[in-house]
């Protein structure tokens, strides 16, 4: 179920569970704003850690990065459990797409902490797959563009669609680069860091194709195919949605219905087509 940031006031008689759920979805109160900012900061930090780890750093820095990742993931676990505890329908919350994304964000680090207990750290290929899964943590940003109640309040649908388009492009580039790095690094001399993989992704998706970096492994070739297909399917689909929205708005007039809140109506409409409430518009008559 998409997240819906509430604008309702919290009741003074609310239970702890209701209060917890309120602040997790609220974007108006200081507490709700702080939670949003804090979660976005953690998302940025965990994605930055993924990138930094691909570069040569000292062992002390690598230990610091790992400890920071563990702390951030602990916060993710608290958030995950809190959302599950506060949800009215916990089964529905558990199967919600955002909950699945949150679980995927937790799983790799949790696995790397647990695997040594079972003596499975010797399987380098398995460990590499687990580390590669961390690239999908960037999907956590999608929670903040689920509806027009983006971050601190309402924004227009056209602007929200622009944000989604930008985020879609960022997701495609980031995930493609991360996956390409993990399947090509170690066997491809042209892919030493995330920056090399990102360069290849940009050159490939923009159809420039310099050819200085090419996939050498079968997995790298498949990742390249998938990134090209996602680029030519998902991005045009998002652009078409924005174009349709602009065309729709161009033929409507912005008048918010006091009954249901519908924002756009026909230029000469006297009643809301959604709820039938009387609306008032100023327009030039013949």
C-alpha cells in the first residue's frame, strides 16, 4: 500500500501503537518532519557507503565504513519493526512493496553478520552476491514519492511526476552501475571502481558507445542488456505520463473543490465531476 502522509491531528487519547504509526507517516509536525529528514539522511549515507567501498581505502577506513553501515542498518531494522507494529493490518504491511524494499535493505548486512556464525564466509561468490544486493537499497527513496504529500506537504501532480522521472533515471543509472561493477570487477581491467561502472552506464544508455569499456563476462553482458531495455522502456513511459498530465492540465482550470479537493475542472464547470459539490469559477462569458 502506498504511503500516505497524514494531515490529520493526533488524538490526545491515542495509544502508543497509534501514535507510532501517526509519526511514521506524518509530514506536517516537527516530529514527523524530523523522522523524514533522518530517514532520507540514512538512505543517502547507506548509498554513499556502497559507492565508497568500491574505491581503494585504508583498512581502518574500511572498518569505520562497516561499523557505520551496521549502525544504519540497525536503525532500518527499528524502523521496519516499528512500521510493522504500528500498522493496522500487519499482514498487509508485511507484504507491502515498501516493506519488502526495507527488508531487502536490511538483509545483506544482517546476513554478513550472521554468516560467520555458520562458517559460510569462505564462499566468496556467495558473499559477493550478498554485497551486490545492497545496490537495491536506493529503492528506499521511492517511499517519499508515493503520493503528492511529498516530504513536508502537498506538491502539484506535475511536479511530483518530474521528481519521479528524475528518481527513475537515478535508480536506473545507480542500480545498473552497481550491478555492472559487481559482475565485472576483478575480471575486467576497465572496471576498477563504481565510477568506472557509472561511466560505462552513462555512455551506454546515452548511446554514445565509445567502446573503451566493454563487458567481458556473460553476467556483464546480461546486465548491459537489462540496463538498455530498462532505459528505453521505463524512461519513455515516465515521460509520456508527464506529457499526458501537462496536456490534461492545459485543458483544465485550477479550482480546488471544497467538497473532495479535486484540483482541476473544465473551464465552464459549475459542479465538481467527482463529488457533485458546487464550485465557483470566474470566466469570461459570451
